[in-house]
C-alpha cells in the first residue's frame, strides 16, 4: 500500500506495519491502543514523522535497533529517539558531523513497553553491532529484529562483534518466546527456525579464496548455506573469526 506521503507499507498484522524506505530498508510501526512504537527511521530522505502522525492517534516512541546510517538517517525528523547506551557511540560515529536537533535517550535491555493492548520486551541482539536490540511483541509472538537477523548477516564495519559473540546471540535468540520475526531489509515474516540456518552456517563456515568479495569497500568473505530451515549468507571480515564458534 502507499499513502499520500509516498511511503509504501505492508501490514504484517492489522496494527504492525513494515514501512518501505529507500534501497530495501524497512522501518516498523507498532500501533497500540494507548501508545505506538516506531522501530528505526531509515535514510531519512522523506518526512517519516508526517507519515507516522498521519497514521496513529496516540503518543509514540522512536527506537533505533542499531546505529547504521540506513536505520538512523531519519532521526532528525523527531524530537527524541531511544537506543541502547552501548550503541550511542556507533550512532554518533555514523551521523554527519553536525549538530542533531533530536535528543538521544537510553533504553535498556529487559525494559517493557506497554502499548495498552500489547506489551513489548526489549531484548539484546548484539553481533551486527555491539548494542543491537530487538523488540519482542508478546501478544503476537513476533520479534522485530532490525539487522540482527537479516537473511544476510553482516559482521564487519565499525562496532560489529566477533563471530563467536554473534553465535552466542543466535543461540540465545532461538530460546526466546516468539514464533516469527521481521528484519530490517525485508517485509517478509520469517519463522523462528530460520535462525538455525544461520547457526549451522557458522558451524560449517566457508573461509577460502572462493568466498572472498568486496562489500561496500570492505574485503569480506561470504559463507553461504542452505538446509531445511532456510538459507543463510554471512558476510564478514577475517578479523571476526579469530575465535571460531566450534
């Protein structure tokens, strides 16, 4: 669907929308009875605030899943944005070196956000960046995962952690109480079991000349894997695998 502010969106649930930004980037709007949450702000090329406020009638919070430019670029449209304190340095690293008009506020892993008819748990999803977080919508058994669980997991660039640390995060995630998840570069809803494909990829990681590639200016490896749980691509630099997962 498309609204008059030129934003396309997909209804994942009646009150959970995956909003398409430019270049395959998605933000998520969770509309509760008394409160709403916007997860991520995209590149910020258009006025996301206008879109949000045209489509809700309640107060709302804006939360960054992590600090990469395609997820924080629209922060400037808002007065206040929440993120994990561990991620503030990364947000500031990637922001343009100018004064930003919004206030950055801390949100903590373990916090709960009550929307009136829904409750959201803030969960740790570190790996893609050190302070990556997700939002677990209890009533929907749905995890909003940002880039932490993309079909292609990127483990390079400023602020990313090691393969071992990402592996430990995925092992924790598979035991969280949800059934499906959304990620930051798709409007598709994935079954939780797809995470097992990423885990198995790490356990059989391909690191050789045939998997070398250039990814946005970084010399990376891409380990591809597929099993009954789905497909997985993990893109990483050689420094991320000093402590192999097994």
